[in-house]
C-alpha cells in the first residue's frame, strides 16, 4: 500500500542555535481543545455500542463497547466505595485482559490513578525485590490481582499494607445503570507508569489525561489512516509498559478499534499465536523486535497464517529496542513478497513522554530510523562533546510528563534551560548532516562508557555492528571494557547449549566474523580483542532483559563477573574467542 495514502507529509522546521544544537519542530497543529479519552470512548459507544472493543483468552472472552461502558461504570462505583478519595492510586498486578480494560476505564471514570505492575515479578527474588520498590513509590490505596492467588498474597504481605482484592470479582457484572463521573481536567493524573530500568532503577512517571489525549490526537494527525476506518490490532505487548498499556490501548479506544490481546511472545505458544492471527486478521501490527522475529519464524513455514496476517494489514510499526540486521532483512523480504505490502515504519518514545515522541512518515529504509517529532512537539538535538556525529535527543511538548514520583515524593524531570527533557538517548542524521530529513537511534548515553584512555565507546552502535558481523549466530552481545585498555564481549548464541561439534563450528564462525569486524573497525572503541560464549541466555528474572526485550548491558555484565574476569586475564595466546574451560 502506498505510504502517502497512510501517512502525513513531513512538515518539519529546522532551527540552528548558537550553541550548536538543532531544533526540529513539527509545524502541524494538534486539535484545540483536545477531547478527553472518555469523550472518545463515549463517542464510539454511541456510534456502535455492540461492536467488539476488547477480547482475550484466544478470543473466547469478548467485550463490546457497550458492555465495557456498563461494567466500568459498575466497577467505578465499587472503587468509590472502597477508595473514596479521588486521585488515589489503584495498583493492578495483572496482564492484559478484558477485566483489566474494565478496571482502566473505571479508574478514568472515578478519577483514580491506575498503576499496572507485572505479575511476572512475583516469580523470582529479583522480581519481588523490584515489586517492593515499585509499591513503595506507588503507595496504592488498593491492589487488584487475578485471583488473587495465595502466591501473590504471600509475596505482598511483607512489602505492603495495601488491601488485596480480586480484579475479576470487582469488574464482573453490570451493576448500576450509570455512574456519575466527577469533573476531570487535562492536568489530572490518570496513570502511573514505571521506566524500564534499562539504565538504572525504575522511576515512577505520572501520566496525565492531557498527555494521553495529546499523544493519541497527534497519532491521528501523523497517521491519518487511523481515522479512515477503525483499526484492528492483535497486541502481544504487556500493559505494565507504556508501549502496550498506554500507547496501544488508548489508540484503540481513541479510534474505535478492535483490540485483541494475547500473552507476550513465547516460543512455546507459537501454535496458539498463529491461530489467533488467522482469526483476527489485523489491519495494524505494532511490536518490538523480539516479537517480530518470533512472528517471522512462524510465517516462514506457515502459508495459511502468513496469508491471513497480510490479508488486510496496512502498516507494521516496530519500536522499543534495536532490531538486528538479520531480522530486519527477513522482515523486509516478507513484506516485499506480499501483493499489497503494508507500509513498514519505526518510531521512538519513552515513558516520560506518554510513550511516543517520534513516528515514521515514510517507509523505513533501515532498522534504526525513528521518524519525526509528533505534531505539537519539538526535538532539540544537542551535540555530544566526545561523540562525533551524534546528538542527545531532547524533547518538549504536551506529551511530556509533569514530574517523577519517588518513594520520597515528587521529583523533577531532567529539563534543560529551554524546557526540553533530556532523554539520554542519542541520534544521528540519516542523510549527512540534515536531521530534518530523518534521524536514526544511535545508542544511550547511560550505556556508553570510556576506556582507560578516555575514548568513548558508543555501546548501542557497536552492538548493532557486532550483531550484523556475526549474523545469524548471535541473539545478543554484552560489551565490556569500562576503565580498561581494550574491549571484550560476552556473546549470547541464538541457539542455546549447542552440541560439542556445533559449538566448535560456531566458535570458528564467530572468530572469523569478529576478525573481519576488527579489520573494518580497527579503533580501540570498536575492535573486540577477546570474546567468550555465554553458557546461558540472558536471564529475564534477574533483570537482564527489560520489558522491551532489550539486553540490560550493565546488569548482564555484573551478573557474569567471572566471565568478564576471564576475558581480561593474561592468556598465553592471542585468540579472539576465549574458552570458558581454558586454563589460566
């Protein structure tokens, strides 16, 4: 499908500042005044109340717009009885579901703050410790969970005094015919989301009603196809992260879409995932690279699912983490083989900006493209002193949150003197030095480090280069070398625990690939002197993989300190790949 039939024409203004920074502003305007999210929900309930709005449980549990309206009215009344004080926080330890959708809408109607927390945190010591920290920040008046199970109750008992209730029981039934909503204002808090903790301890971010409205209204200006017909989305993304629980959820409500939710991507559930895709036949697919890779694995061998998936698909958008070159090439081939191919775009966002900051306005040509700032927003690209051709991304606009929430109370966001939020993320121009024609993600300042010589290592860009050089053998790589004289790496193979003969062949291929990489990138900030194969994949329960599927570099290295020590131990040879069994 022609991208220009789906997407707005870029309307970006560039301003060069005396300090060397570049400001990119989207000249397209947002609607004034902005409707509230409940205004849009009410519109679609009145337009066609019997239409499906949310489904889960492989399609067995379906709720129409009218049913969601009645059930959320009843749930709002119950919440009012349990938590009479407006602006109180309601925590939900639950995944995506019809019942959770009812709760989110009920909180909006009652003027309560909804905070979704991952149920997976209950399952490990690392997760329970993190959950304790999140609850200390959220200070919920009430916690709702699926069940609730004894496991959840036992895990919560030592870390919170908030009462625990069964979410299913609270959101079931129709109850009263209507609920009288209190007055709402754009600046009212609507949700509390936590940053992923990729580069530090998670922080609470207050999401206001106005932020939700500006984000979704900007989408409709940026991507006008959303207003032509209600979209249909099958979403695998978790709701405790802004990508799924804020961006995708409200996009479906704002545009009257059909929102079908499923469990997060999992290699053990590919048959169920494929069956759901065939049943839903989405018009829009939004995902992180890990989910796209898993999808492609199935589409490569399943013509029926492939045909159903692409039958009415208009656009594929990916964001949240860098996509490796092998997955990117496979995705482009799959899209190009379709008679009426969907438009393939990327985006960029963060929790502090109600998810989305930039979206593609043309078909992506490379995996790192992040598009242009949303209508009503501006980017300030601030040069990095010792990182040539890179800028820090800074953002200003109505999507930006008012503050952080900590266990000690409200804390300010890191704003510069012009009021731009310092994201800590890096960008580079796609076309020479013309960022107004497009920019690409170029890593994170907090992941970058310096060698003992003072040379900066751009970890994000180097990670992509290594994965490309070693494709298709590596799933990820952790780069070590902070304060050292040279770089080393822990390699995570795509296949776990290969047989001895396969391991030898894999080691040989990787050594040759790294030799070629070093010949091409011979500098101290890019060449890998030594590498070692990790015996196990990154551990999500230990916090080594964040919600976006991105490797948390510092935590992965800290958890594998013996491997790092071996990489920097004195060795009697100059081989690149160091064996774990090799004597010192």
